[in-house]
């Protein structure tokens, strides 16, 4: 069957009245020199999918492979490449209008390199990837929303997290110059496409983890020269090392650049201490942020907090889930006050999901949620996801394994306890990542895909429509907490 595979791209809007944004001292400004604070969210789950955002286990490429096997080529293309939520339904003009109505002016757009090139044919670019990006940029610009293009998943994986979509426990991006060169070439193609576009800026690499702290700086220098050779005007947003938290090895800032931290608080997660807004807790928030922005303050540069925000409880998590969420909205307000006081631009994580962290989320009564609810319960039971899972559910099972592995390694460095990147629970976190979040999750992608196998295209479309804005639920408590007090 021949299908219409055209992508509905709105016409380019008129240029922003500010012109192309630039850095002036410690501020982001328009052409008139007036300062602009960027306030918004990340569009995770769209051009870069993540397991906790939409419910699958493991890594995106594994899930796609399992779904293609379950659905067959034709239904798979219909589900993903024609109309499924990650492309058309996930973000539409209605989403942009809602976002702008709250007073926000910027959306960070994470994207996976796989939309632009195939690993078996690197450097031969897929026009459809650029068109999907064009679509979001134009939809947002029509509502006066700036976009920051974010390479969230680079070839080889720039960190060992699930959101790099590498499927392994190592950051091979830093070990193979071919991966680094491919990422630079992609940015050259993007710079050529968006040169002169007043609505965009560039975030060349999300949350790098370079153990040597030298390859990252070398790559930043190389990609900066490559982009500037084509597009000398746009702001470049540079994440700190080790998940955008560490600038200790950074030298002088690059020109027309903003250095980005990520400021997640343990108070916002199931394994963390409940947030009650005590003076001690507030002091910890201040201290944690202060360490992350010390570099920007030292060099008198502007600050962008590219990711932050808690996760939220649901009725099947705990009987007092509403109180838990009130505490987390309280945390959001106190963190936001710190950013506003320091004139920090920010992008909360995230805009839309299935009810875990988003400003907007799918309804429990939607076709998608009814379809995958049994699987979501199993994910929660086994604590498959890294992000915000309650690992206490499986602690008794994994503790003997953890103790056995710790006893097996030598006491000499490096060992599991101090393996880079350092994580909150040390060795236990590294073990759980490999055993649950990678090995077990990959095995369970087949089960996830099996829920979709019997569905016709009409049924798949109904499942997809669960992610349309008009079918979703607004997280009012969160949106009121972060809404700029400017309207």
C-alpha cells in the first residue's frame, strides 16, 4: 500500500522581534540589548524517547526493534512514522498554544541522532529527521516560543544513561573519534539549516560524562569552531560534565555561550527525604545550586538550568500520594524562587508524559493507558526504570547480589564503589543499572510489544490519540507553581 508520508510542517513564522538572541555580559539579550529570561520545559519523549516518559522498558532502539517484530513493517511504519504520538500527536499547535498561555517562552527539544542518520550508513542524512525538527520549531515560533535544539542521544552514547539510547554501560562517544566526528558533522548540517533563524539556539550535547575531563573540552572546542564556521550568530548552550553538574575542569568561556547546569534535588524522588521547606532543607538547595553555578558566577556569564524538577506520586504508589505531591510542588516553588532571585533561565523536565513528571499527561482512562497498564504495574514491581523508581520494592532481592559483587572485587581503585560517574547510592546504583535497567529491561521489551501486536491500524490510531493535548490532563498544581508571575 502506498502511503502519504509527508510531514505537516507549518509555514515559517515571521522572525522574532528580538532578532537572534545573543549573550551580553551575564545576560541573554535581543538585538535591542534588552535582557530576556528563558522560562520553559523540555519536550522529552518526542524526538528522543525515554522509558519512563511513555512506559516502555529499557532503551528506545530496543523497544522499536521489538515493536517492529510484533507489528510488522507496515503497521510499525503507520504507528511510528505516520501518526503515532511521538511524532504528530505528541506535540501539536494545541500544545504550543497552551504552553504560551501559561507565560512560557522557550522549549528545549531533545533529539536522537538516529532520526538523522543510520548507523549502517553514517553521514548520509535522512531529510525526514530535519523535517520533524522543522515542524516543532515552526509550531513553537508561531506562538512566540523560542526553541533550544538539544542533541540528547549522540552516536556511541555520551553518558551511560538510558536516555543516550546506546544500550550499554559505557560512554563510547569519548573512546571513538568517529562518533565525535559524526556528531560534529550533524551539527554542521543543523547550523546550515537554521542559520539566520531567530527562534532557535543550540545545545550541542546533553549531560556528557567524560571520565578524563579532557575529551569533552576538546570536543566542545572542535564543535564550536565547526558550528561558528557556518553559523556565527546563535547562542551555544554548553552542559557541564558529569550530567551537567561539574565545571571544575572548564577554562575560559567560549564566546556567545551560556553554560548549563542541571539541578535535580533528591527531595523530589521516592528514595529521597520528604521536602517540608525547613531552613536546613532550603540551605541544602542553596548549597547544591551554588556549587553548580560557581563557574558561571566566576566568569560573570549568564546561567541556564537546562533540567530540574521532581517526580510525582500516583494513587497506586501510596495512600498519601496527594500529600507527597504537595511537598513536591512546595519544592518546585522554592527551587524556582532561587532561580528567579539569581536571574537564571530554566527549562523544567518535562512537558508531557504518562503521569510521572509532566506538566501535561495522558488520562488513566485513555486507550494507551488502559492497554499498557498491566505492563506498567510489572515495571513498577521490578523497578525497571532508573528515573524515580522506588528501589525499596526490590531491595531484599538485590541486596545479596550487591554484597556478593562487592566482596568479589578487589579493594584497590577503581572498583564498583567509586566507579565513574559517581551516583547517589554508589555501587548499588551501578549494579542495578546493568542488571535491572539494561539486562532485564531489554528482555521485557518483547512483552511490552506484545500488547500492541493484535491491534489494527484503527485501534493503533486510537491508542496514539491518547497523547493529543485535548485528550490529556493538565497537572494544575505543577503548572501553577511554575507559571511565571508576569501575566
